[in-house]
């Protein structure tokens, strides 16, 4: 008896990344990404998304966010993989 191993092998289901649902106006939690010369002050910070930047191949997929830090008001461009949580606008 022969067994068809390909029929039983299922491709792993990829979980949809949360950052694909981020829109301007949302509040997000961002992991700290230390730059050269910066000291480690905190593990994360919270900010409001001002703008979502699209990728070159598919503009509907974001690869950068412009986020205003809610504590300091500093506006930064952040890679999408640093966004860990999001809060939808009211």
C-alpha cells in the first residue's frame, strides 16, 4: 500500500501581522530601538500614528510609521516590526 505524504502535509498557517491593520490616528505601543550613543531608559513607549508609509512593491502594505511620542511629543519614523500593540481610535 502506498501512502501519499504530500496530501497529509499542510503548509503552516501564517498569522497576519498586527501592523497591517494600523491606521493614522491609532495609538500604538512601540519597542525601543536604541540608536548609537543612546542609553537604555525604557523598554517601550506609546505614540499616536500620524502617517503610514507604503512599501515600493505594494503601497497597501506599510513598512514605516510616522509616530508622535505621547510623552515627549517627539515625532519619529518607526519600522513596523517595532509596533507591538495598538489601540483603535475612539
